[in-house]
């Protein structure tokens, strides 16, 4: 019984002495240095405290996976990013155009409107698969990592800027074009049957 009591006192004293050592140690701010610096991990040794966030920020690695961003001018609305996403955080509503609507920065012709292009970063698992499959490289991971919000719905980012009225108009134009093509096909078929 005395052994257990003595063991309890000694372990409590070890823990308390470690705590007291840090309480009375130097409270200097951590120096922000590059991750590629040889002394980066040696900063943790000694009495250096944590960085004073948000006044100080640690440098982020160039290959880090953080906030997603979409350059809509380069998006051809191929839907590959939404299809490969394992957690379905990308929602795309596409409308086929009646003619070519422009070109991306790499010269690819755009033929589809993006009525809706939303990314729910609350669901995103930062795997980066969507950035890999994008043929025009319009979806990228930025170095923004501190997107804290109070409401979960604020993590849903909308990249398409098409108004619902404009989207309805584009859908109506497409339906009219498809109806005209169908009517032309039927007329050609009837004419072919009438000639035979």
C-alpha cells in the first residue's frame, strides 16, 4: 500500500514539475521560418511557445491540399470532377448551349453552360482527385486553410454566376432547337417515304 502511495506522489510530482517548468519558462513568440529550413523542427525543442495565431501564421507547403477554387472562365463543364468525387461534395447543373459560347485559356471550345457549380467544403475530404481529372485545370487547391465559419451552410461555395432566369432561358432555347431538329428529321423521313 505504501508503494502505491509513494508511486502516486512521485508521478504527480513529475507531472507537476514539468508543468511548472513551462509556466515559468520564457514566453517568447515562435519565429516563423520556412518549412524547407533545416532548423524548422528544432524550433519545437526548448522553451519556444506556439505561434500567436492569427497575428502570426506558419508558412504552408506548396503541395498542401487546402481550399478548392474554380476558375469558371476555363471550366468546360465536363462533370468529371463531380463524378470522381468520393463524397459527392461537388454539385453541377449543366445546360447544353445551342452554339459555341467561347474558349478557355488553353483554346478548348466551351459548349456547355454551368447553371450551378457548388462545392460543399464541409463534405470535402481534400483528396485532390477533382484537380487531377480536370482537363482544363480550372479546379485547383489554393493555400487558404483558415476558412472558419459559424454556420455550416457558409462552407458551401457557389462558383457559377448564372441567374435562374437566364438558366431557364438557355434551357428553353435548347428545347426549341431540339424540337426544330426533331421536326426536320420527321419531315425528311416523311419526304423519303413519300418519294419511295
